[in-house]
C-alpha cells in the first residue's frame, strides 16, 4: 500500500520523524505532490491540505488526521464524500489538556493575573481567597477530552458541568446538559466557560455576545476548541463591559495570530500559540496502523468520524 503525506502548513515527514516511517510496516510513504501516477494511493495523512490536494488520488479510501480535530481536513473542497476521515483519540492528550485548563481555572480563582500585575508594581496586597466550590465551570463538549477535563476539575473541588449534543451519563460530581435548553441552563450557572467543541456548522461562532451575556457576570473564557468558534469583537466587548473578567485563548481563526492583533497586548487576555496539548507521534502511528489494517481487511477504520455530523 502507498500512503501520501499532505499538508500546506507542516513538514509532515519531519514532524512524524523516522520512527513513524520505520513503523509504517509494509506501507510506502510518499509526499504530496507526487511526480508520477497516484492511482495506487489508498491512504493519506493530512493536516491543512491544499484545496486541490485530493483531486490527484482517485482511489483514496481514508485520510488520517494528526490531531483530535478534523475540521481542517473536512474543509478541503477536493475531499470526496465517500472517503473516511479518521481522528486521533489519545488519553495522554486529554490529560495534557486537563492540566492546561486547570491551570487557567485556578489562575482565575486565585487571581494570578492581578498578582503578576502587582509584582510588576512591587505592590504587596493580599486579595482574599475564594474556594473552588464557589467557582462553577461549564464545559462546552463532553467528549474524549471534555470528559477528562470535567472529571479532573471535579476532583479539584470545582462544580463541573458539561454540555453535549446528545444526553450523556455523567460521572459522579459532574452535571451533564444537552441541547439548546441544556446550554441555557448550564450558562446561567457558569462562571468559567471552557470551549472543547469540534468545529462544525452548528458550533461555528458559538462563543458570541449572547453566550457571554448568559454567563455569570465577571466570568472567564478558556478557548481551546477552534478559533472560528469565537466572535472576536464580541469577546472584546464583553471584556470592555466587565461581563467577562478575562480570557485564555489558545486557538485563533488565523494562526499564527497576526502582528498587532488586539489580543496580543490586551491586559486581560492570555495568548498561547495553539499549544494546549498535542497528540503524541506514537498515538498518530497507532491510529495510522489501525487504519491501514482496516483498509486491508475491508473494514471501516476505527475512529472514523461521522461525515454528516462533522466530527
Ligand atoms: P469528541 O470526543 O468528538 O467530543 C466532542 C463533544 O462535543 C461531544 O461531547 C459532542 O456531543 C459535543 N458536540 C459536538 N457538536 C455539538 C453541538 N452542536 N452541540 C452540543 N455538543 C456538541 O472531541 P474531543 O476529542 O473531545 O475534542 C474536542 C475538540 O477539542 C477538537 O475537535 C478540537 O477542536 C479541540 N482540541 C483542541 C486542542 C488544542 O490544542 N487547543 C487539542 C485537542 C483538541 P456528543 O457527545 O453528543 O456527540
Ligand atoms: C489539536 O488542535 C488537535 O486537534 O489535536
């Protein structure tokens, strides 16, 4: 079998490294664009593929992402509707995300940003303490990563709530919500909002003025989903009005964030460069091998997303 690596933003061969290529048992790995014929390409590994990339591979059966999200692959106009798209499910990635989110939740609870500002001014002043149980956290997305984040926040003592499309059995200490009424109910009790949704037509722009207005006043946003979930002007307005006290942003509609973008120097925004958590190359390799095995056996690869649903 031959597999093609396709990306306009990453050197996938360098990113995956020699170990990945060695482990890709009985699979010849080539890089897009190919010089010669491409009719024997049945598998691709892709991240931000160029628009016309898949036109060249008429017998392509599956495309593996190198992350949990697949939105950048689904957005490729040349991807045929019958091609399976596979995402990586990596418990170690969920654990890294959980630490990242907990860091920001606790930062808000314990007012770390104010203490950093006080330090710059050599100003000694205790601000008073709030208990974790008084800071309710609402999580948009109750999937592989949202569930881990909610579980760990509950262990730290935060009232954890999580929202999904379909009803879910919530582990002890977590309150589950679903659908539009569930979102309303959750937001009304949310001080810290964590976005862990996939980007789909339904979720695009969900972090907007109406959403922020329904949260508790002085709330905090932790945006670790996708940049297009956020209406940027609505965030700036919510910070300006005091509806939100601050925001931690890891993902942006245009990455890297443009020079002089207002987020860079905003005193109540923390910017990180889409680095909340990455999947390990080992996990990508395992997904890739399972996909190749399924194709050989004529089965649907594990972790194929639902193309109609978009995640
Ligand atoms: P997942 O397992 O597919 O979970 C997605 C969750 O979102 C599910 O609970 C799903 O509900 C819910 N959902 C989807 N559409 C919805 C809608 N319209 N209304 C309500 N709930 C909806 O995904 P995951 O592995 O947890 O990853 C989530 C996302 O995190 C990724 O797609 C990516 O965008 C982002 N991410 C970011 C980073 C980073 O470094 N910043 C790293 C990894 C992932 P159901 O359970 O009912 O289907
Ligand atoms: C990172 O953003 C991922 O989707 O894994």
